[in-house]
């Protein structure tokens, strides 16, 4: 009796298949069972890896495929709608980019290393590197009433010093999207503060996110060029 009771309880826990017309459902939340099988997406970190996969033709694909630029750091290879009115994601590409603490004050040494290693070196980067690397602790002051302009005492050689304005705004090109495409240039507000011990620096984005649209446009154009001979793949963003 105990064995039969346990078997009955286990049987109650098993999902049952309910057929309605040409569709099948389970009795667990009445979720419809898909007719199509779908593969798990291959995860990648570079656009070149995606292009190589597509051109290699190792997997069967539909006659029409979409390469979707989701964001400056994500691209997906997806199929057309299948029998279940769903799309299969074959490849998910997520850019591996260095992190930088935007909008936060950090120690000047860590800031200088970050700007040197995580930004393309242009005139703006050189200006703030030169300035932040020579500011004396305890000399950063507000300049004017706009909340942005500042002044500080900077070292000039071994003995001389002078007061200079903190460069603002600055145009920078940080690594924020796939390295295979051009990194967008955008404006940043450069701020400094200090105490008796150290100087702290921060960068605040000042373009309203316009760089994201430019980055996605650059990715789309790059993929369209690379896949120009494969018309079955349509690039969208």
C-alpha cells in the first residue's frame, strides 16, 4: 500500500501533455510546447570571430538571417521567424572592454594609469595627463560660479610653479566598443578635488549618450562591408 501510494504521488507530479488542435501544452502553467528545436547560442567576444563563423558555413542556417547590433557592446546572429513565431539566436557576441570608473573621483595615480591604458591617446588625453600629473596637493580651487571651471597650481620644472585652469571640456576616445571598429570621440567634463594628502580626478560623460549611436553605426558599417558578398545576412541596428 505504501509503495502504491508513493507511486501515485510521484505520478501526480509528472507534467501531462494536453493536445488542442495542432498544438500541445503542458499542464504546468499550460505552457505551449514548441515544435521547433533551437540550439544554445555560441558566445564570442569579437566581431572577427562572428564573421569567421558566418563565412565558414559550419552550421545549417535559414535562407535569411539577421545580424542585430543590439548595443555598442553586443551583437547577435538570429534567424528569421520559425514555425513557433520565434527566432533562434545562434551567436551572441559581447565585447570584452576595459572598465573605467566614469563619474567617480579616484586617486590621481590610478586615474593617470587608467587614461593612459584604457583610452586612445589623442590631444584631450595628453592634456589631462599632463595636467593631472603635475598638480600639487592642496591647490585645487573652484574658479568662477559655473560648477565646472577649476584652477590649480602645477609644477613647472624643478622649482617654478604656476596657476592654470583645469582643461574643460575635453574630447576623449575611450575603449567603449569592439576594438575592430573606430572608437567614438565624445566630450567629458574633467573634475579634480584634493585634500592635504592626495589629488583625486574624475571624468563625467557630457554628450548625452550620442557616442552609443555612433558606435552602433560604426559596427553596422563594418559588418556590412565584411558580409557584402553574403546577401542572405542582413545587418540591422
